[in-house]
C-alpha cells in the first residue's frame, strides 16, 4: 500500500518538476550562458504568480495573464540589469536589491495581501493539480510538455541568431566580446530580462497549478533552479551536448529533483528539513565535477610516475 501511494504521487512530482523546469531554464540563461549570479528569481517568480492571480481573479483570460507575467518579469530583469551595468553594483547584490524591492511590489500587486487564492472551480485556469492523474488532455503534464518544448525551440532559435551568439560570447569572455564590437553591458541587461521573464512566466503557471499566489511562494527558487541545472548536467550531460539538448537536461533535472523529494518524503523525512536536504543535494552535485577532475589528475600523476 505504501508503495502504491508513492507511485500515485509521481504524476504530481513530474508536473511540479516541469513547472519548476521552466524556471530552471531561466536560471540556466544567467548561470551558464551569461555567467552571472542572479538572485532576482526569488522575487520575479513570485511577481509572475501575483500578476497572474490578480488578473485571473479579475476575469482576464489566463493566456493574457501569463503573457503579462512574462512582461513584468522582463521589467524585473531590467531593474537588476540597470543596477548592475548603469550603477556598477555587483550582479549578486543587484539581484538581492531587486528581490527585496519585489517583495513590496508583490504585496502592492495583490492589494496588500500576502496571498491570493485562485479557485479552480470559479475561475478558468490553464493547469491545475486537480487533474494531475487524469488520463486526458486536461492533465497539466500535457500542456507543460508542450510549453517546455516550445520554449526550448524558441531559445534554440534565438541563441542561434547573430545577436544570440553575441550574448553567448558575452558570457564566455566579455573582454573578447568587447574587442569584437559587442555591447556587453546591453547584452547582460537583455539576458537578465529574458531570464526573469521566463522565471516570471513559470511563476504564473505555478500559481494556476497550486491554486494560489503567495509572496513567499518562490523563496529558495534559485537553489531549486541551480539543483535542476546541476542534476541535469551531471546525469544527462554526456547524452545531450547540443544547446537545445542542454535545455532538455535542465528540465529533466527539475523533474528528477521533485521525484527525489517525493521519495524522501515517502521515506518519512520531516518537511521542515526539505530546504536543508535541497542545499545538500545541490552541494553534492556541484562537487561531482570537481571530484571527477581530482580523480583524473590522480590518474595522470600515476601514469607520469
């Protein structure tokens, strides 16, 4: 019976993983492509959720709501980008400042309330956890798979363009990029905007999935995003080497993360310890490439001796 409960929980874990996988793709853009440590995501994801919740409860179509959430996420990324490039504030501090400001902004968006409910029975939403085990197109996994595929294809096309390659060059080597005439400051701002727009879009989808928006809903999101990126690279890195393949890895990494969390909860771990477990999981997967490098160095030294 206990094993049956675990398998029944897997569809929910997969759908949650896909939602957070969208956010992790946004984190990948700053973390891997731009080589920028952006902590804005803890605020911008909640902003997307708040915008979607308020608009949907006001009777606006959910597709319009998620589009507006994406646009608001662009503004959040713009704020961080301007802090960093125009004011000379380090990227990590710029993200913290924006995240702090977004807490108050999110409260304003939701009319001073810490959370806003989105009743699935009362309002039309794109996805809901109620249908997570339904064998139909209403299952949130179906739409999330389509959205993930469309996003990956769109990013693959964008980063394959001349300007997309310039952004990738900016993250790889800013000095060399500037020598080639690339405006690296503007490129950094564009990358931050795109990343936070995707993160905010993910927050809008999460709000609909769980049925509410909360100012604390994305607390620790950056850690989950990094976990998805690192797990995907470690587990599937050798299988997918193309750009679009790496984005698939990130999404699969988020799914694996939530499946692991579900198994851990099934084994009886206290939910209060989940953040600590997440930190340990990220630390271990971050250490794996380093440990592999040490092992390779030892082999080379032994052969040299």
